[in-house]
């Protein structure tokens, strides 16, 4: 009996180790292990540094085989800095380079990954070409992202982005989201509740293995100061400028806090310039995947940082890695937003208002002064990881999502709401 064929379309994939790439990789490899013939159409690796991986520079196409998955890569424009125009060119370049791909056997199902927006558009276009059903998996909401992420000119394109999202969604058999907080927005774009599926992300890193004190000594974090670590993308959405200001306040007050920004991104160079000479803030380059869990676990506090305007566009993918590390979390985010609700509702961390560096320092010092509070947050993080972030618990939801796409009798197409332009 021939294997069922699955086509996944999304701009990010391994070896990218942060953002949505690891989850798209996990999705593909799960179905490959289950006997599906899986092809992924993706871009050249570039995230989170927002520059092409050196090994792929100068290449227009690449085909790879990794863990049972066929990976078809296409060149794309990678903007060194973010703006609405550059983001549009990024999306358009992947759309233009991926759309001509024809050497793909007719799939039994197609999954488009959003972001990028082009992943959703391509899924619908390929579904029409191959006469195959498709579904979309939303890691972020692109319409709100255009308005909330701080990209220059983003407000002007938010309406057009919502129209494109609505078009991509219109014929999808199933629509999955990593948090149910996205459901109202998707329903506003015309998606009926019986087409919606909740597919939460899982912890994609291993458990810490090294001796914590040895790692702290190696990193220079055993000098009595409180190591506060932010790991991952350094982009506009993260607004790590508020961390620079908190570090400046810590230096002025001789507070025993060391902020560490680990990773890369479009804003790193600017942040380094702003933080020059600050003894309370250091930068770390990305570390190998096998070392990453031990570095997270070596911190005293793990930090989530977002712009004040970021409310309902995303749930940080780093959250699943943070809870696996078993450290208390402080989230400097919009009160009442998706991230704040997730952190407060699960009891895994303290939430302070984004843009308030004094409140951020107070929360960190409170954790240092109240070990019982820190221990309670750590316990909640471990419970969260076991109950919600375990991959073995996530995979049945992936199966159910693809089953919705491939069911023999499609649902009646929805009447699109006119309430969201």
C-alpha cells in the first residue's frame, strides 16, 4: 500500500533552532515516523540572526533528506533590518521562489505554517494546483503582528495583511493555533469553530544534564550576582531596549543583578551600542543545541520581554524551553495580553508591565529575597512542562489536526465575516 503524502509549506525549518522552525521540524518528522511520505517546502536557514546561514549562501535551491523528510529549499530575500516594505519583500520573495515548484507528487494533505503569511497563501495555491485538501497552523497572527510588532509602517499594512489571512483561510479544511487565545481572531476572519484545533507547542529541547554549579562557574555567574537570562531572538517584538534601561538602573543603584542576552537578531547590534560600558549587561552568542538547556538552567531568572503593543499576536515559543529548564520566569509584557494570561494563569512566573524597568528590577529582587516564592514558581513550571509541553502529549493533537484536513466529507465553506477588513 502506498504511503500517504504530506506537503508542509513554511519558511522556517531545521537547522534553525529557535522560533517556529523546531515545531515545523517536529511536525514533519512525526508524520515521517508514522509512515507518511513527507515533503517540506521551505526557505534557506536564516533565523534568528536574520542573515543567511553561511553554508547556504549563493544557492537558489537545495534538496536534503533529514530524518525521513524530504526538504526542498528555495532562496529568499532576508532583510537585515525590519520595516513593512522589507517584510513584504521577504514574504514575496519566498512566495515567488516556492510557487513554481512542480516536482511534487500529489499530496493527500497540505499544511501551511503561519508565519510567514506566504506559508498560508502557498498552501491554498498548492491545494488548488494538486486538488488536495489543506489546513493552516498559526504560530503567530500576522494581522495583529503587523500592527503590534513595532515594524516601521506596520500599521498601514495590517488591514491588507488581514485580507490576505482571510483569503488563505477561506478554503482550509482545518485551522490550528498554538493557543486558544487566537480563536476569536480566526473566527472573526470567518473560520467556524468546528474547523478550529488547538495544537500547543511542546518542549523541543532536552532536559538539563550538566551540573548547574559547574555551568555557572564556567559562565562566570558564580560571583554572587543574580543572573537574569533572556534567550532567543533579539528583534523589534522583544523590545529588549527595556532590558538595557533596567540594566542601567541596576548599575546606578549597585543592584547585584547581571542581565544576559543570549542569541541574535535584527536588533542586536543596536542593543550592543546602547549598552556599551554597562557592567550589568552582557551578550552571548548562540550556543550549540546540546548546551542550550544547561545554560538556561544555570540562570537564576529567565526573562520574557515584549513590546507594550504586543497583546494578542503571539505566544513566545521560548516559553516551552523556559519551563523545561525549571527556573522562575519574569515576564515584562503587556498586562492582560496573551503572554501575561498564560504566565499568570499557569503560575509559572511574575508579570510586570512592559516598558517599566523599575518594576522589572523590583520583581527580580523580590524573587531573590523570597526563595519560597521562587521555589513555588519553579514547581509550577515543572508541572506546566509535564502537563502541557510534553511532545508525547502534543502529537495526538497533530494527528487530530491532519485528520480534520483529510476527512472524506469537507465542511460547508463558511460565510466570511464582513466585520474584519
